[in-house]
C-alpha cells in the first residue's frame, strides 16, 4: 500500500460540496486534548458562531460529533417519547427518513405526503393537525435535497404552534445557503450538516433547541434510548456552565475545520452568503435553460443551492456523469428515489457556489452532451449566464 492522494474534483452534487482551502488547512493543525483549556475556548467560539449561522440565542446549540443523519436522530431520539404522535410532512427522501426515526423511537408517525419536487403544502398540514388534535410535534424538511424544493418553514412552524405542536426542522441543506431564522421563526428543534452550504468536511451536525424543546426533553418519562445522543449527557461536555466532563472524544481536528468555515461565513456575512447562492443559481439556471434543460421544481419553490433538471431525450445520464468526472473532474448528482434516472441534481453549495464553477459546469455539460449528439442548443449557455450576472 501507498499513501492515498485523491484527484482534486469540483464538487457540484448534493453534498459534500467543495471545501474551502482555509478549512482544509485548519484540519492539519496540531491535535490537542479535547479537554485542553485552549480547545474549550475554541468550542465556545464554535457554539457562538453556530448561533449566528442559525440566527438564534438558544443556549443548547452545538455540533453533534457525527454527520447530518446523526443530528436528525439526535432531534428525534430526544424529542419523541414512546406513544407520541408526530406529524411528518414528506416531499422527498429525507421526509421518509424522518418517519423511520419516529417509529424507531416508539412514536406514531402521521404522514402528510406531498408530490416529489413540490414544497410542503400548508393546507394539507392544517387538515392533518385538525384530524389529529393529539399530535405533539410537526416535523418537516426545510430544503429537500432529493428534489431541490424549499418549503415555507416560517409559515409551517407558525401553523404547528397554533395547534400546540412543537417543531423539528431539517436544515441540512439550507443552513448558510437560504434564509433561515431560528428565533424569529420560533423553530423548536433544528439540525443541519457541515458538508453542504457551510463547505466544511462531512461528519458534523450542528443542532439547536429552544426552551420549549428543552422542557419537552427534561419532562420525559422514559430515558432517551440512545446513550450517545442523549442531550442530558452530551451537555455535560458541551454545556455552558459545566466543568466539561468526558462524554466522548470530540473529533478535534474536524472541529478546527468547522470553526474555520464559520469564521469564513462571518467574514462574508450570512445574508451575503444567501445572496451569493441566489445569484449563482440564477446564472446556472439561465445557462441550463438556454441549453434546453428544464427545471423539475416550480420557480417559486426552487432551492438555489440544488438545481434539479431533466435529461435530454435518449441520453444515457450515467454516462454523462461518468464523463464529466473522468474528463473534467466535475461531480454532479444523480436523481434519488422516485427521480432516479430521470434528473440530474446540480449543487451550488457553499464554496462551490462560485462563478467559475457555473461556467465550468455549463461548458463541460455542453461539450459532453454535444459529443454524444444530444438534442441541445449549442453556443448560447455561457452568454445566458453572463447576462444573468450583469
Ligand atoms: C445530506 C442531508 C442529510 C443527511 O446528512 P449526512 O451528513 O449525509 O448524514 C439529511 N437531510 C438533508 C435534507 C440532507 O440534504
């Protein structure tokens, strides 16, 4: 065996996204003890910067030491007690995973199903809340990465609260890329990931819980089934006024990386980051549509950081992705679940949301599709993108 040296790729799929060079540098800094006073200062800064990213003053805000799926599990394992009725709005892959979490925690999942590619329908949620007045939590995905649709988190949370339900929100793909205001929108429990619009390495999951969520957790009759994710135990390590007792060994260097990506987010400004994601999406969209591809999601519900587009007639979509990777070092995503084989998912997340990536993607796609004799419009995509930016 020899050392492993991966090729440098441009990551424009559904995650992980391109990692900031400064974040990769931070990873290589010396490992110190996870109870070292210097490390504890850094942990507090990570918490503070996550509060900024989430737009919250929630004390219980920290990164779970595992990927976004573990943040999901952390929210459900702590918030759901056996017998609890949970309304899950599902419009893609991650809504289905929420249901799995509910039932494995002993909860009863009431599903509100929406068509893949559409936002969560607030009227259907309202009907479900009326039909199930014993429900205690509403859960939904803010930005559905499997389809590229964004839902109106503010309105869904407000409606849930009118019916005395708490809320669990998946913000894995929205955090840092789309407007998200945990306190203003009154979100009770939320989880995200580091490898999408934060452009950090995969493997950490920022979470945040407000007072109402904490009360639900501390009033539990049964212990949280997961030892690792039990917030009562984790807070002995991540809590504010604790003496930081050992719970698990934090992924020290990954946390340096998260710290650096959050410094980058602060330097840019959260709202500027949302704006950049939108502007580069507009340019990519103009170019893809000029090529002749069309969007699956209606314009009003489109996620700027995840562009789901149709594949030209008769084109072997897997072959296109393979050629983009092998000939241009460019990764784009395939369709997932109900959309498998029918669409491409092109990500513009975090550091990957840059002008040069938009141009690379449009020109490489045009070159490969042209070479495969696909029915596309040649020579117009780059101009369309430039017009969108100007
Ligand atoms: C990526 C993603 C997850 C899972 O995150 P991992 O880091 O892959 O575990 C959950 N929800 C959504 C909406 C995602 O896009």
